[in-house]
């Protein structure tokens, strides 16, 4: 039983940045802009968070800087895709490469520690939140895995609820979905399509910013070259897996994080009937599942209708 | 894919890519200034490193060879209206084909092993592209997402194979044993030595000529064949192609296989031409550079030759530069590649409006 809770605990830790990035992608893609740049936004945010948290000795300053960096990359993606009607796929790939190249160059120039930033002190990180009440409950009930996380984990839970409310119940959410499904109809109804898309990009950047900052401020304690290691793409896969719906995307993230957590537990151990499974097979599960889903073997994943098509106002 | 413009043809084909490239290099220069180095001096060092001495030229052309293949791979898919980001994974699997042939059969003479390895590389590259192509054509799964997923699956698969199965017995590093010398593709300096010409020792090998041949064949297949006509029609207007009775699904699937096979040949240049064994990181982003090469070269073989040469020079010159200036690492080159993709691919029409205005002014006078 104990091992079950430690897997659950690890799942929550791994899932948090994925959830934030997947919800970031949800805003962008629901507004009709393909978001391959999740990876780049997260990486830029991780770098900015590491630099500022180190200089100011404050995790909150780091978080703010991470969000600002995420928004900057997102707006760049916005200017290219919305302002210049450029190819959104290519823009995403380009931004990911640019950030992956720029961050270690700057890290080397500013800190002279190879492509990384100095390790943060405890004071500059988010540590686990200790609640006396929670400890009392956790001692009696098998809920240990739900307590003792850092504040960003709990923040992510709030974000999930807020996002699903915003997307489905708010005026902005209605406009967001309209713009992503049929921008010309939305335009005729008096909605400023480009503005809504820019706003969606900014939200996407801010959420990716939190996700990237989490990697540094709550996990590694320093920026390491290419530290996102495909998490942005994994989040995108979870978003598609969740058919562009908030709660389903979150479930996708939890599922992917669970495979990651279980992989560490299973390393080298023998399973009944199957024998030992190579790590690589478990690592590949999220990607294989996404392909299977996209192939339509597990229900249909239908993307927002106007996704990837630049909006040119009809006259 | 570009919008109709009122610019003269030469301006669209030559002036705009050059301006876009210039803009990308300008931003790189700004970053170099920001970290306290002199961009002009760096540019000189790079050009000198890439073209200034025979050894540099050899390395430049070696990198160019791989980039021609991955660039053509991306272009082949682009002509069918598909964005194949999976070049990296296809090249990885192609490397497996080369490796399996070499590990199993390299007791045979070179004229048997090398053609078999070439075929195996193209077959596995094509097979890895076939699945996303099939899913796109028959089930409507978005090719960009599936090829990204296939890159990750390829990487997991190859890590497992190299660490658990193909590793040289008794070795700690995940790499195969060295292939027998009969399977090595002759180096250019060896070929030249046979003719009595002395060239410096570089990994540039006979695959370079195969790449040049591929450029010509690509042109003939895409612009001078019935299949190429169908390919370009599907890319420009799928509905029209279907209305004209073209087998759209088949064209898409074959285009992806063609693309994967081309990406696969880059593995031949790396494995049989240079390293002579397979290791974990042999693809080294070459598949992604192909995207930049195709965009910069406007999907035309001649453009791809020039832009592959540019990226070959960037890679080799950048390596030389990083020896001279430790602050400017290989990552600076990745940044520059990203900027070139951004300006030449996503912002290709950035200068269109100002240029159109300028031309209008000039013709008025």
C-alpha cells in the first residue's frame, strides 16, 4: 500500500507542469492557433525564473519572471501567427529551436557555469507546505500523497477549476471557442478575432510560465540546458488525448505522469506473467496512446475547426 | 503555399529569401553583441572556418551532404502539402537498417553490403514515415502531431535497442561494434589519393555524389513526371486533385515514404561515411535542420543545394568559431537555425508589402 501512495505522490509531482502546459495549449488551440511552442515557452520561463530567483533570492520573483518570459515568447508566436498570418506550425518549431539555443548561450555568458545557472538556495525555492491540520489527517488516513506538496501544486488545482469555468461559462470563453471554430462568424458578430487570439496567447504564455518556473523552483533548483526534455510536446499530446477539453486533458496528464512514476518503480523488477518490461516501452506509452487516439481507434479527436488557418478579415 | 504577390519573380525567388536570411543573421548578431563579442569578427571567423582552408571545406561539404538529404525529405512532403517534422525519427530508424545489415552481413564484400545498407536505410526510413502517412491519408490524423510522436517513439525504441541489444559486448557506452572496413563508403581523400591528388583527411565521402544525384532525381521526379504532377496538385489543392481523379490517399502515402527514404539516406552519410558504428546521438538534430534547409531553399533542389551548403558552413564555421571564442557555443548555431526557420518559413512575407511598395514607386518614375 505504501508503494501505491509513493507512486501517487510522484504522479502528482510530475503531472503538475504537464497540467499547466496542457491548459496553456488549450487556450491557444481553442482560439485557433496551433501551439507547438509550448516547449519553448516553458524553457524560456524556466531560464528566466532561475535567473531572477537567484538574483532576488525569492521564488515569487522567479515565478513572475517566468510568467513574463512565457508571455513574451507567446506574444512572439502571436505576432508571427496572428499579426503576419505566418505558418503557425513553422513558427512553433522555430521558437522552440531559438529558445533551446538562446538560453544556454545566455546562461554561459551570465553565470560561466556551462549551459546552466547556479543552484538556488532553499530560500529561493518553493518548498513543501506544512500544515499542522494536514499532518494530523495524513497520520490517520492514507492521504499522505495529497499533502506536503509545494504551493504551485495546489495553485495548479485552482487553475484547472478556473480554466474549465472560463472556457465553458464565461463570456471570454464563449468568444474564445467561437473564434477557434468559426472566426468569420465571430467577426460578423462583432468579436475582435485578433484581440481574442492575442489574449489567448498571453494566457497560454503565462500558464506555460508557471509550468516552466515549477521545473526550476520546485524541482531541480537550477536551469539546465533543454531541461523541459519534451514535456511541452507531452503536454500537447495530453491536450489532444483529452480532445481539447480541460478535465479530459488533465486526466491525460495524470495518466502520462502515472506511466512515468510507475516506470521508475518498475525498473529492473519482474512482473507476473509478462516478465520485466524495458523502460523504453513504458516511456513510449504516452506517445503511442496519442497516435492510437489520433488514428480514431479510441473515439474521435476533433480539433477546433479553424485551427492553423490564419484569419484574414473578409471585406 | 505563398500568397500571390505583385512582385517580379526574381524578387520573390531571390531577394526575399536573402532579405529574410539577412534579418535572421542580424538578430543573431545582436545576441552576439549582447554577450559581449564582436559579430563582424565572428562572421569572419565562421566564413574562414567553413571555406578558408581545405580541411574546413571538406567538413562543410560533409555536413552539407546530410542536410541535402533531410532538406529534400522535408521538401518532398511539403510538395504534397504535408509538414513532416519526423525526419529525425526516420533517420534514426534508417540508421537501424544500416546497422542491422552491417552487423549481420559485413563479412561480404563492399559491393554487396553497401547497396544492401542503402536499401535498408531507405526502406526503414520510408516505413517509419509510412505509418503517419497512412494515418493521415486514411484516418485523418494530423501528420505534424503523429510525426512528432513518432520521433519520441523512435528515440525510446533506439535507446532500448542500443542499450540492451546492439551494444558492443563488454562495452559501457551505448554504441555498436565498428562495422567491417568493407562496408565503409570510401572517403573522398582516399578516392583522390587513387588519382594521385592529395586532399586533407575529412569525413567527406562518396555519399556526397549520391546527394547531388538525389537533387537531380528529385527535380525530375517532382517536376517532370506524372507522379510529381499529382504530388504537386494534391499539395496545392487537394479537392481539385480528387476531382481530377487523382488517387489522393495514395499520393499522400507515397509522398511520405519518399520523404522518409530521403531522410534515411542522411543516416548512410553519418554511419557508413563517417562514424562506422551506430551510437545514441548520431542524428544530432540533422532531421530538424532539414526543415530550415527546405524552407530557405523554397523546396526546390537548387535552392536546397544552396541552403544545405549554407547550413553546412554554419555548422562547420560555428564549430571553428567555438574553438576561437568559448562564449559562442554550438547552441548559438541552433539559435541561428531557429531564427532562419522563423524568418524564412513563418515570416516569409515579412518584406513583401514594403518591397511591393518600393517597386511600385520605382516603376512610377
